[in-house]
C-alpha cells in the first residue's frame, strides 16, 4: 500500500500536500521567539545571503512589534514571506544557530519570518518611501525573484520599471517549480501582489522576448536592462527512449502539478532519475499523488548526492525507495514507458565507471528526469557582447551585476547556474544599485 491515496479533488490534494512549515499562531510565535539568545555576533545573519538582521526581527516579534519585524525583514529581502517558507533554513540561518552546538533544536527562524511578513501582507502595510522620479527607465526581463527584487529596489531609487515576463504569473520557479507542500500558490501570489502594489513597477505578462527585434525595441526604449531569465527546461540525458510517452522532465512535471493539482496524471510505478533537490521534490510529489511505488535512482553513492539531507528525508518519509550506483542506459517501451535499463556502477578516482555485465531492466510506467536545466542559449545569443562562462552562465561583476555589455545587468539562476531563491533576491538588489551607479555615478 502506498503512503498516500491518489487525490481525486482539491480537498484531497491539499491534504496530501499539507504545509510542512505551517503558519505560526501569535502564541507559537511568541514562545518560539522567546528561545532566541540574540547573539551579539549573529551567526544566523551571517549565514543569510540577504543579511537579514535575524536577532532584531525576532526580538521585535517577541516584544509585540510585528510590523517592525516585517519591516526589518523586507529592508533586506523583498521575498521575505516566500523565503520564510522555501529557504533551506536547515543549512543557512537555522543551520548556523548556536543551539546546534549544544544539540538543541535551533530557533525556527524561517517560520518566524513567514509569520511576521504574513501579517504585513494581510494588512497591506507599506514600509518604503519611493524616491522622486529620476527620469530613467529600466527594463527587467523575467519576473522571478532576481527580477522582482531588482524592480523593487529600482523603484525605491526613483526609476521607472517595466518587467517583461514570458508566463502568466510572477515569481518564476517559486510558483511553477517549488513543491506545494513548501508553499501554496496563494501565498506566493499574495506577496507578489503586495510588492507590486507597494512599489509600483508594471509587469507585462505573456510577453516572451523571442526575436532580436523584440530585444532591440527594449534596448532603444530603456536606459538599462536587467536579465533575470532563470533557466530553461530539463536537459536530456542523451539515452534512447527519452521521447517515449510518460517520460517527462522534473521541472515540467512539477509545473504541471502546481497548475493542475489533482488532475495531474501519475504512473503506478515511477522512476525518478537524479540526485539533486529537484529529484527529491519530484519523488515526494509523485508519492503524494498516489503512485503505488516511487524509486529514486542515482548514478553515484548516497553520500555523493547533491540534495540536502532533509530533502532526501522528505522523499523517504513520503514512501519513496532508493537505488544508488545505477546508471540509466535506455528508457525502454513500445510507444510509452515500460521500464529503464540500468547498469551498476562503481566510483574510481571520482569518476563513474560501469560494471561490465551488470545491466538490468527496472519495470515502470513513468520516468521523471531530474537531470538539471538547460541554459536559455537562444535568448542569451541575442544580446551583443554578452560574455558567458564555460557552463553557459552569464558573467557579471560580482559587486554590481553588470555584464560585459555595460547596459545589461543580470542575476539569479542565469548567472549562478541554479541556487536558492534567497540568492536570486540578493542578486537583484545588487544589480539595482549597480544600475544606479552606471547611470548616475557615485553619489557624493
């Protein structure tokens, strides 16, 4: 028997995907904030890519100053609520909490952050005064965390900002690619509306930049351009059978699930190929959708997985099993997936080596490939004098986000290759200040 029954309606879907970090009540927030030691050197703040003053915002919660707490958070990170839910706090702020040294449960910083920002969003509290219009216009391409963060900071500095988004919703992979047991679409969109209403940037949805002429029009109408396009679809493994029916990419599978919920089709036995955090999410989601068996297959050992340990635990607790040192050779089937042909592997000098004669076929009726995301090369090739590194990532000045084409700035996954939401949010703010420096020079 699977851990979860297949959901047939929204109520059953929501039950299967209930929040792993539910919103705290005021009483819970008070007692949890009382646990904070308010460390003078604040290792939690140092561990945060956006440098939120964690002891301060927790002290403000504890003293009843919820609005002040939210303001402290938003001053550092415009995605305060989202990051409270989806940040890997276990390896960032909470991972740095001094309680870990005594083997005591760390303060639940993420949930406290979500609590404070939730109240401000519900009450539409405004914390920022926008500078007078400075006469400059900036185009932001991509309404993900780096793009929206850049737009917020630019508006605060007095710029007119237009955001061009290829899809119909903002926030990038947060709404399309983050597991629904981490954050609901409603929570995401409420924060996006809150930011847009507060800062007054304008988002043009369903507006992909497909041709160089599209980019030329933007280039001629704006004083600077920020590129926050993220990454593309799941990359191919390069084995036969990837085009069979019911073989899907993890990014595409998760997006489909986030949009269609209980109407998402799932196999009886699902094989998930990969060892990163996206593989863990896809496996956990397949199990929560009622698949009778879900098997995680990774070509290296368990200790070499890129996934965080707590993400792997989530997948295991949802009922998935795992096979390590198994390399996919072919996805087999007649028109649709019927199994995966694997070979056993060994690691020699850090490299994967197939064991001769170890091939076998694992039957299944669905394959989810969590093998990374492709770079949006066609778009990047349209930008003149844009330098990319050997992995296809945009090369920028770390202190300003500026590319080799001085009018263009960039941040997020297109630059870092795929990190956390909080990293992208930090990139957007850095680039906004870089744009101000580019257009106005150093203020005296």
